[in-house]
């Protein structure tokens, strides 16, 4: 989808489907690698946010068990600030909710990028290193690949190198 919107300015709208004639093999590979790198960056950010959510949950669970008037310290923009549990707890819960929403957005984008990658691979018949070996080994190789990718159909657009 994004490839169509970016290419509409440089190509006439009548050229649909198939390989564009002006793109060299190096450009195809470079674009594919860039798209994969973007997806990896999203996966990395998602994992980082998931760790932040786990840390927030741990702190929230701990603070719920203490006296609300108890002193606590919070790092805000690199500065350690003294507050009470009563003041900090709602802010932590709000931050956790915002991080969760952001992580959901990133995961949605990552799935979309995975679908774009799959379409791009199919359009230009791109094969990853070692991919042909797995297909030659028979159905057992395919089932082990599915179990590694979470067992979803088609790998859910996630590429494994």
C-alpha cells in the first residue's frame, strides 16, 4: 500500500502490477533491507516498552501495599523528586496505560510492515538465506518454523533471517 502511494508521483497511474521496469536488483534488495530494518526497530521498541510496562506494574503493586502518606522518590526528567505515594501512584498508572497504548500502536504498525514485507517479497520473488533449505526438508521443517513463530498462519508477516 505505501509503495503505491509513494510511487504515484513518479509513475503514470496506468502501470499497475508486476515488476516496475526501472528498479534494479540492488534497489530492490536495498528497499527490502530497509523495510526489514524498520520492522526490527519496531520490534525492539515494542520489547523495550513491554519491559517498561513490567517495571511499572511491579512498582504499582509495591506502592499499593504501603501507606499513601509515605514518602517516595520519583525520577522525572533526570531529576529525583520527593513525593508521597498518594501523588505518585495515579501518575504511574496513567503512564502505564499510555505505554500500553503506544505498544499496541507499534505492534499494529509492525504487523502492517510485516504484510508489506511479505507482499514485497512475493512481488520481487525475494528469497532469504536458508529459506530454500527448509522447504526441501519436507513438512517437518515447516511445522517447526510455525511453532517458533507462535504457530500463526503464514508467520503473521514476521520474517526470520
